[in-house]
C-alpha cells in the first residue's frame, strides 16, 4: 500500500508539471459514418427537430474546420523523434517568401478560434501544445544524449558536444515557435511569447544538468580562470610580459565566448552562477597562496619582487582585486545579464585581505625567525589584524606553532632565547600594546625556567663584546644583547612618577579592547628587560649573574668595561642594594691591582730571591672579600716550594697592610704561564695552576736521572695531594699538548722529542695492521671511513649534545643508550661497549668529560 501511494503521488506531481494528455496531430482524413461530423461530437440517436439539426450541422462544421486547421499546423511543427547536430527542419524561410497559404490560414483559425470558429466546442492553445511537446521531447530524447556526452573523458569535448546538442534542440524548438509567432499581429505580444518560451526552456535545461557536465564545466572554468587571474611574479623580461598579456587576452576571449554559448543554450542559469562563484573563490585563495607565500616584500605592477621595498604586499593584492578580479567579474556578469556594484568589489577586497591575513598568521613563526627581513609580511599582518576575533586567531595559531616547532628537547636553549628576542621585537612592531605578546609567551617562559643554562646564556650574552656581532661568536652567544645594551634607551631609564599619565604623548591611543584588567602600556619594546623577567625570580637571576661575573673578574682580562656597563643597567632595574655584592667584587679586583703592586714594591727581597732562583716566578694575586663573593669551590693541592715561599711573604706583607685580616689561598682558580725546555723544542703555554703544578712535578731538580722523566698517577697524587679528577684532567691536558705520553699502567713520560711519539704511533699502527692481516678485520680502535657510518656518528653526536644540553646536564652510559634507542627514528644499533668507545673518543677530543660515572659536556 505504501509503494502504491508513493507511485500515485509521483504521478500526480509529474502531471502537475508536465501535461501528459497532450493532443496529437489529427490525421487529414478519417473514416466517418455518413452524417457524422469530422472531429465533432457523435450524432444523437434520438430524433430531433429540424432547428436542432441545423444547429448541430453548424457546430460540426466549425469543429471540423478547427480540427483540420489543428492538423495542418501541428503536423508541420511536430518535433522529430531524434536530435542531431544538423537542423531537422532545414533553414526557416522568411515570412514574405513562405508560400504555404493553407498553413497560415489554419494558424489564423487556431489563434482566432473564439472569433473565427465560435461554435467549435473542443479547442486548444497551440502555443501551450508546442511547449508541452518540447518538454516531452527534451525529457525523452535530449537528456539521454546529454548523458552520453557527459560520459566522455575530455572536459572540453564534453562541453562542446553538450552545447552542440542543445543548440540543435534549440533550433528544432524555435522553428515551430517562430512559425506560430508569425500568426500574431501584435509585436509586443510576439516578444512576450518568445521570451516566456525561452525562459521556460532555459529553466528546464538549467535544472537538468548531468553529473559529468558539471565536472567538465568546473574543470574548463578552473583552467581558464587560473590563466586569467594567475600571478605574473615569475615574469622578468618585458618580452615575456607582453607574451603573457597576449595569452591572457586570448584566454579571456575564450572564456567570454564560452559564456555566450552557455547563455544561449540555457546552461548559464543559477547553477552555473553558483559554480562560477565557487571557482572564483578558489582562484582568489590559490592566487594569494601561490603569490604571497614566503614573499614578504612589496611586488611591483608586473608581480616581480622588489627587494628594496620594506612595505608589504597588501597594496598589490588590493590592486589585483580591483583591476583583475573585479574586472573579470564585471565582464562575466554583464554577459549573463547581471550587474556588479562597487560595494561588491569592496567586499571581495575585504575577503582577500582576510585571507592574506590568515596566510600571514600561519607564517608568523617564520616571520619571527627571519626578522627583520620579513618586516613587509608583518606590515600586511598589522593592517589586517584589527578585530578581537582575528587577534585571538593569531595568538591561538602562533601558540600552537610555537609549541610544535620550538618548545621541545630538540631545540637548544640558545635557539629558544634567540627566537624569544625576535618575538619581542616582532610583536612590538605588530602590537605596541604588548597584549598579543603576553598571550603567547607564557608557555615559552615556563619552558625557559626548566632550562638550567638559560640565565647563564643571557648573562654571557650581556657580557659579550658588541663588536663581534657579525663574527662566529654570535652563533654561540647572544651577542645582540650586548649590542642592545649600548643603545641610549637602555642606558637612560627615566623614573618619572607620573609617566603613566602620558601628559605629553601626542600619539596617545586608548588601550586595546582585549587587554586585561591590570594592563599597563609599555613605553618601548625593552628586549633585555622582558627577557630578564621571563627567566624566573629576581633572586635567581642575580645569584647566577654573581657567579658568572665572578668567573669573568677572575680571568686575565685587562679591563672590565662591559661587566661594569651590565652591572649599571641591572642596578637601574633591580636597585642598588640587590647588586651590592657585585659592586664589592668589582672594587676588589681593582683594589687588588693596587695592593698587589704595593706588596711587590715593599718586598724587594722577593724579586731578588727570584732572580737568583733557577726558575724565577713573576707572581700576581687577586684579593677577594670572602663575605661578598659567591662560595668558590676549594680544591687545595701542594704548590712548588718557591711559590709557597712567595705566598708566605705575601701573607706577611698583607697582614702589615691590613691588620686583623688573613689570606686564604685558592690555588686551583689561578692561571699560570709556563715555559718548558725540551730536547728538541721550547714550549710556552698558558694553563691552570694545578696543571702547572702537575707538569712541574716532572722536573728533575737534582739532574741525577738519565732519559725522559716518568711519573705514575699514584706518585703524583701522593706528592701533590690533589683531587683525582683535577689530576686526571691535568694529565690529559699535557698529553693533548704532546708534552707527556702514557706508556701504560697509569705511567706518564715526558715527551722530550716529538719523533719518539711518532715512532710509537707508527709501531702501534704497524701492530694494528699486522693484527688486521691476521684476522682479516679492521681494528675496532681505528676510525671507520665509511661515509654512511661517519654521517650516522655525526647524527648520534648531535643527538647526545641535545640531550646533555636540554634534558639533563649529566647522564650515565645506560641512560644515554636507552634514550638513543627510544628517541632516534631508526633506532641505535650500537651496544653499550660501542657507545662507550664512541664517548671515549669525544672525551679525548675535549668534547665530553666523565665525572662520577656520568658524562657531561665540557664548558667552553
């Protein structure tokens, strides 16, 4: 029952749209019963009066005339059963040359039936009949042909065959309509009839698209519009530009010709306009993505990049929308009978600006990394990001990109800090209110607080030499902080009580609508201040600064101008009391020079004694105030006797100069310059004091022994009473300088002649070669020369450096092996022994150090 009801409803709907009981052309002659009118009602079987018979004969006569006229007209305009590309009716002759008088007489009877045949009881509208037969003909004969055309593979061929089929159908349909319209006398009525017929026919065609036709039309339109609206950015030569303009004009004419053909056959209706709007929208997005992605400088009229320009691409995009995009839309809609207002062009321009803003928002992280070369892209973004919604989109997108590309263990702390500095500058140019920066920086600040070396890198950058900003040192330090420190804005920080009132600021603007309740507008970008505030509490920063400046003050620098400049800046920021210890430290260093000169002057016997000593020592000291300096490590060892004598004289002289004060020597923090007289060379080397004491222990004062001096590790440790780690470090240092060499069993020998070391190495190489011949395998201690293996070792070393820099400063062997196997994409095929051998090589190269069973990077 349900299926039958559905079929009944479908049939009812079909009959309401398409009249199924259309009359067919009647035959010219029909076998009739004598006395029965042709085409009229049946005669009555009952007897009637004479008057009634006469009336019936007159009625039958009018009906027969109408039927004969109907047959004459409909037989000529009846549509064939097929549609071909050629006209099925031939060329329609002009009305003055059409000699078929009977047709026009019959047509006049049909069109004027109420007047000419008043007694005809069964009449129809020939125009309505023709319209109905056109609908049926289109459904049964034209639609199957359009489906067959749409099944072809080539999009252009699908459009061509479909248009040709519809043109043939139009010629057939308009043939009969033209003949019927010739019977009308009123010219206005003729135009109304033709317009209504075409409108109905186009409505049927426009709602009967095949699936393949839509795909073909989309493909052809996309190709043509892409060529017309495409970018000319890569065109450099003027001749190529002229050829490109000519190609665009040809493509434009091809598109307009296609639109005219589609409009004539009824395919340019609502569906086409929706499709055209979608493709135009896609072309705008493609143009913006292809033309402006990674291009942050202004483009000229031809679309070429202008390297000298600092503005963005917004002006070029607006010009493209007005001169190309809008122009094409005006030309297309004028062909389709529509209009484009200036408000439409402005709306398209706003859409294009929004999409360029979305592109720049996605590129904002790259803009930050390439600052200041990317200033033009930031100009595009600043002019487009003007609403709270778009500002929120910017911060959300940038925060996600920041988390993905920067805040992970694979990036070093130096990279993160450099990016942060670029973020401060970039966001200040984008939004001087600093609201956007505050939204995106919290995750970065929290991540920096987890990096142990962040404060040290910042302080080291502040203390760097600003003249080396273009050197290789800038790649390893934040030298740009030292450059910023020299700027006048950092040297002079105003402290005005009413500076927040902005009485004299003629460029004052209200606070942003998306600012927080406790918002305070910054005066400038203040890179250094923002960076310092992001590193944690003030106490932690000051403590780390004291440690680093203590190392710098204890070095052999001639002056400390940069340190004093940084200290003055920090005192303006944190206050005098917070950095009082640092002031005392600087004062101690300069006072030490005066005290050292005075002690040396008042102790002439010391210089005289040293002059008579076979190994004279030029001794200087730095006297530090114990309560104001950070707790320095203590690692005492036994210094040479004549050095200890000088120290005793220093102590005595200092107690006379500074009563009630006593000196405590920190020998391991000093520096020494030693001169070594060997058999074949003389070497002068600057080193640590404990390294000088170790090499001095190889000195043969009595001269009784013959040959190179040898010392064991235990002998040196017992003689010097030095920490084992310091002793091992000192021995490695002199081995690397080719002053000592290890002969086995922790025994070290002075390398008096370099050829001794070369012969020993040659012997080792020969032994290794003999072993290789015997075993037919390379020695595991020999470096592998396979390029792939060397590349893999480089990758592994970079991974280890990243772990020890970002995850933990010290790791045991097992933890390093586990993390390499877990985190390296292809896994690590090395076992623990191979990894330990590799780490040993890095220790020998002074890249790593082993302390307490843990590996750590050597501080440089």
